[in-house]
């Protein structure tokens, strides 16, 4: 009789990792208040720095969402950029309506449109925009996941299909006639809930909302991972056939975590757009989704905390490289992924844990 398979459980992070996480959380909560200090103050934080860190935190939320499906359910998605961008477009529609007032968005006037498309109805209301931010990525993930998991598509075939899905979405939104701004996308935002979107107070509020979303995503992730649901997910990842032999149907478990991950990505995209000030189809580029997988691999798959460090390291390096050596960024990114695969199979968090055990 074969040895029973092991259900992987969450290992407690060492005190070093917990202390580091607590310090980072405290700094993130303090940072918005430092933005209120005069520019001459030595501890003052500029709105540019606040926006840059807020953007990286949005990416960190995506990394947590991807880790839920890849690290625990074993579903390597190369299409999470699509869900991120859909949430951003839903928020962008609201922001464009706010900027246009009673008229049409600027790009529609440029294209000589006479009226709003039917799917823009109600987007001037923030409540409806929130519904779109959650429902559009969620329903797309539900539809795709239902048919994919029902057909028992997994492994590299699942990854290829998710990449094809996001690539199709990018090509669709590049077209001007779709009503989403074509290759220019949405930009020129002015107000959010009546507040000036470039004002320091608005920037601080968006930053705090991003930090809260990250913390809520982590809480949900750890709650699921430490529950019976999480143990079943890891069984899906490690031995799906044996799990089915035990009487479990993995389709429902995979579909739930897949949709949850997509919704979290949509929320991250919605907070990303007003901070960065633009959303266009390039956010759906398969390259972005591949980068998200690198964040998770670098930080440590199946840890939730690790991908946060991975997203911060990669995007921090990217912010420097695209200014200093823009032509070498992709080479550096590929080298980083190769080195992590060869020498850090458990990622940065695995290295921290090993140091803590020593």
C-alpha cells in the first residue's frame, strides 16, 4: 500500500521574519503622515515617493492573490494581469466620467462619438464602479474557471490558456471601437469622490486604502491557508488524484480560490489607476503576468508573506533600472529568475527561515 500523501500546513515564520514584517507594516502606516510635513523637514516624504510605494503595494496585493492560486492550489496563472487591468478600467471609467462632467469622455469626443456606449451606463456613480470592479473580474474568472476545471485542464495547459486569455483581452482593448480609449487608454483624471486626485490628502487616502487592502488580503489568505479549506487546496496541489480517491471534488475548491484571487487583483487594479494616473491595454501584456509569477517565485511560493518581498524587490529594481539602464531591464529580470530557480528554490522567505533556524 502506498504511503499516504502529506497535507502541507502553514509553517510558522521565524521571529526574524515576523519582526521584519511588523516593522515594515509600522513604517507603511507612518509614511502617509510624513507626507504632511513641510518639504524642508528631514523626515518629509514627497508625494512622488508615496505614489511609488503605493504602486508597489498594489503589485504586492497581486502577488498575494497569485500565491493563493499558485502556491496553494498549484495553478500557475499567466493571466492575472487581465484581472488587474479590468479592475483598473472599471475605476478608470468612473474617473473619466468625473473628468468629463455632463459631456462625453475626451477620447470619445476626439473619435466623434455621439453618445456613451451601453456598458458605460451608471459609471458616473462610485457605487456602481465598485460593483464593476468586483463583478467584472469575478464573473470572467468564474466563467473561465468553470469550463477549465470542468475539463480538467491543469499544468502547463492551464498556464498557456490564461496567457492566451489576457493576450486576447489586450488585443481587444487596443481597438478604438471597443469604447475603452484604444492604445491610449484612460488618463486625464481630475477628481475622485469630489476630491482633487492630485491633492496630498487624496494621495494619502489612496495609500492608506492600499495598505488596508494588502492587510485584508493577507488576513484572508492566512485564514484560508490555516483552515481545512487550505489543507484541501494543498492536497489539490500535491496529489489531486489521491484527493479525489478520498471523496473530495477539487473543482469547487479550485474555482473558489481562483475567483477570489481574481477579485483581489481587480481591487488592486482599481487602487493602482488613481495613484498612477493612467490605465491602458499594456497593463494586460502577458509580460506583466509573467513578472507577477517571478515576484511569487522570488519571494517564496506558498508563503503569502514571501511574495510581498518579491514584488518589492523586483519593482524596486525596475524603478531604478528603467532610469539608469532601461535596455538591460529584461535581461536582469531573466537572470534574476534563473538565479532564484537554481539557488533559492524556496525564495527569499526560505532563505530567511533557514537563517532563523540556524
